[in-house]
C-alpha cells in the first residue's frame, strides 16, 4: 500500500497503523510488506502505559530488546547492541558458555559476528554474499576475520584450512547440509555446534547426520528479534561436561535481559 509506506517513511507511524487497521477491517488486500505492517501494529500499542502497570524491569518484551528490534528491523537488544538472529532462549544459553578464551567459526556472518566478537577471543566468518560482506566488514572489530567466499566449494571447505580447533561452530548461512560434516575434526572436545533454523525440513539431513555421529542435541524454541514468529536453534555437542558447573540461574546474567525473579530480588536487595 503506497499510502501506508509513505506514512511510515514520513515517520507518521500512528497514522500508518490506523490505516493498516482500517484496511484489514475492510478486507482490503495489503500488497506491500504485511510482516512489516503487522510489526507496526505491535509497535503502535501503548507500551509506555503497559510498562507503568508492571513492576520495573518485568516487561520482557522491553528488557529483551524485542520491541526495539521491531522498531529498527534489526536483531538488537534494548540498547541497540547486536544480537544473533536466533531465538532468545538459544541466545541466553550460548551467551553463558562464551568466555574471553573462546574461538568461534561461523558459516554466515552478520549481527551474530558482532555479538560473538564482544565476548570471545576470536571470530572467523565465512560469507558468500559479496555485497553484504562489503557493508558488514566496516563494522567488524579487530578480533573478527571475515572471509569473502562466493564459490560453494571454497565456502564449505574453508574451515579445513583454519589452524587448530574451534570451541563454537555456527552453521547459519548457505549450504548448511554440506557444512555439517565439515565440523568433524574442527570442533574442540568441550565445544558445540550451533545450527540455526533447524525446524526447517530442509535441514533434516543435518539433524540425522549429527545424530549418527553420536552428538547430543538440545533444541531451543522461541521468539526471535524483530519478528513476531518463533523458530528453533539446535545445539550439538559430544561431551556433556559443557552442561556441568554452571552457576544457578539466579546468578546468571542473561544476554537478553534479566528475568522477573532477578528483577524482584534486585529490588528487595536495594530496599533492604
């Protein structure tokens, strides 16, 4: 809808939301960007009043940055810092396992590269989209090495040319079923593989492969930044020690905002 798009471009978000509601009520077909329009209806809700009705820091849609990500159309937290374009449950689990000594390899570079870079020692990324590489490369810090590999063979096999093993291997780009077997011999003993969008039938082949190789699997389901839907991210690992020795949840610092009980007991401590 040209009028809706024009209003959004002009920053007249309330007027655009009203027109979207009217169009839907009248049964008119919206040929523009219906996902963006749906997001706009959510953003147009009276979130300021909602927040006033809740105890401080207990509106997870705000503290996680989800509302901010809808407004920006990017996977970011409440402060605008990058998040992986994965569901929030997976982000929090992964974030608790990354240390300043972690080496990360990614098939598919993006906001996750920035997020890992802020936490890990080294991030190596393979990306086959040349145009995206040009834009992303300007934002990457010194501990990220971005490889521009438009050819399938070079892209899939590049990890074999990297020295040593990686603590985390991310499969979140092109040719994912071809990349999965390449993790063998490159994953550290206590490391894990992150496979995003694993709920797609397209990747059943990879799910089967990792299972046949003796990997354990944990599936994380949930809402993702900047969209209204949920998806699945699967974590594969061979050594169950990565699940041990974690601090109690009350002591953890989630990457996507504190929980309701953490907020409650924080206020209790401040008031005592």
